[in-house]
């Protein structure tokens, strides 16, 4: 839900970094599903990884750095309230 405060913060952080975003509702076995079920809002971010959950799982350095910058910016946006 793009009106959720946590999602709004994530979008703001991405916009600040000029990183395009695409909101999608996902499923699967993420631990976020458990935490969300007890009422804590959660987001899951893509990491740019390739061949996830295989012996060939990898991530390009630029994607790792972009993901790190996003997390740093998300914490900054959160700390501003």
C-alpha cells in the first residue's frame, strides 16, 4: 500500500537517490510475512541479485552499493520523522 508510512519513507528515500521504484505485492516465505502478521508494517526490497537461492547466486558490485545507499538513505529519512 503506497499510503503506508513505511512505504512512503522507502519511496522518498528512493526518490532522493533518483532510483526508480516499482511497488509490487509479493508472497513467498519471507520472514516479513510473520512480522507483518503481528501488525508491524514491513517492506521487502529487491537487492539486484541474480540466480537467487542457487549455487550461482551473485550480485554485481554496483547493485550492492546502490542497495547500501538506499538503506542508508532510508534510515536518514526515518530519523527525520
